[in-house]
């Protein structure tokens, strides 16, 4: 059974430049435990997919976020040939677009090669499920593994503004699942390409 563990990132540079934030680490750790629990079974052929480029100013980020995630997986003894990565995307829509292109270099079917795709992230990142469906991945293949954490401000209170931003991003994915035309999305993408992204937004 071919399984893809898809691990979107949430942020970087919150505490220190080029260091994954807590949310991103939690997603990655959850995927690692899934892999470790099935390590001794010949029934499963498991791959990782980590995504994300540079989208913040040099104050926070100088390295593509997916490159840092790859280094973490290698430190945890994940074989390099079991890791797919792309380091050009600046939002959730491009994450899936570019990782699909990378996977097609090895498997012509792209994301559809896998018998199961498990998405490891916060429940507010459900748009990744919807975006993958727009690439022809059947709902029977998709599984969302919710990683349980809260979005918090530095003072420990809930970041309600971030929850609202995630809600609107998910709404956009309903109308524009491939991220091709929605004006707000295209504007935000342009800002991120110019490295004017806002710390800890979607």
C-alpha cells in the first residue's frame, strides 16, 4: 500500500530566524510518529511530502521552509528517497500544485499514484483536502489527521484574528480550489513573492 504523508507548514521565524514555529513542528512530528508505528510492516510503502518556499522578509526567513523540514526528517533517519519536497510555493494552493509536479517526476500519476494520502495539520487547514480533490484525488484516498493545537499570541491568549484568516482562506478554496483567479488570493500571493508576507498568516 503506497501512502503519502502530506505535511503543510504553518510558519517560521516566530522565535528565531529560519526556525520552524511550534505549529509546523507539531505537524511534522505527528507524521513521523505515523511512519514510525508502521516501520516494521512490509504492508506499507510510506513517503513524505513537505512543502513551502520563502515568503517572509529576511528578518524572519532566508531558507525555504520545506528545506528545513527535509533536514528535520533526515535527522530523524527518514531515507531521502522517501521524501518529496518543493521549495517554490508561497501559499496552500501552490503547495499542492508544485508538490504534484515533483511527484510526477517519479510517478506519472502524481498525487493519484498513492493509495492513501494523509494530511497532517490543524483542522483549519482543511482547504488542503479540497485543493487535492481539484487535482482528481478521490475522497476515498484522502484522510485528514488533525493535529491538535491552538493558535496563540505571544502572551498566551488565543489569536482570534488568525482563526478568522484561516476561515476566509478555506472559503476561498471553495470558489477557487486551484487558486487561479480569486483577487484577494492573487494579491496575497504577490505580496508573498515580494517577501512582504505577514508573519504567521496562512
